[in-house]
C-alpha cells in the first residue's frame, strides 16, 4: 500500500521516501515500526518489481518495472507523434496572427512561430510561470482555427 501511494506521486524514490510512506500508514494497522527499517531494506533488495536506478551511490533511487514500462510506452507514443506532420500556418497566416496580437513580446512571438510552423505534430513550449505561454498558445490556436475554417469553406460544395 505504501509503495502504491508513493508511486502515484513519484516515478522514482529513495529508501527514505519509502520508509516515510510506510511509517505514515502503520498506525492504521497498529503495527510496531521497529522492524520496518530492516524490512524496507530487504524489500528494496529482493522484490522483483523494484528496479535500482543508476546514479548517486550515497542516496540510491529506485523505481518499479511498471513505471519503466509506462514511461517506455509514453516515449514511444511521443516518438510516433513526432514523426507525424502537424498543422502548420504559412508565413502569411502567421504574420496575420502576430499582427492581431501586437502586445506579444519577442519570446512569445518566437513561441507562436515554433508552435504554428514546426513540421512535426509534437511541439513543445517551455517557460516560467507568468511569462505568457498561455497567450502565445491562444494566439496559435486562433490561427489554426482560422486556417481550418478557410480550408473548410474552400472545400465545401457550392
């Protein structure tokens, strides 16, 4: 139960993390915490579902086989998405969108360009909280919507 609760919040953990998670649920069962320290060591060394991660020897980290499987599956899905072409705006369409939002800063304009003109369907934008990512994304979405409406109008029967 402690491991399940821990891995819902973290994809890797230390012995201390597991100890704290286990100690927090012990009162529910009325168990003595004394043997727990040795039992956690034994569990981490012997459970076939626990995977030690390479890295810091002074504070080893662990994960589970299920988490590694889930992460591999997600990475494969992202790789497939990266291979697919995404909806892109032409330079003219991008210029129109940027002119509609003159308050966009240079970094926001660069993000809009990346989001709307990158060829891959996988597009990532990073930035600190409050730096205008949402406004840049909204500008991009508005451009894609406009492009889709124009494509639909030009393709419908008369």
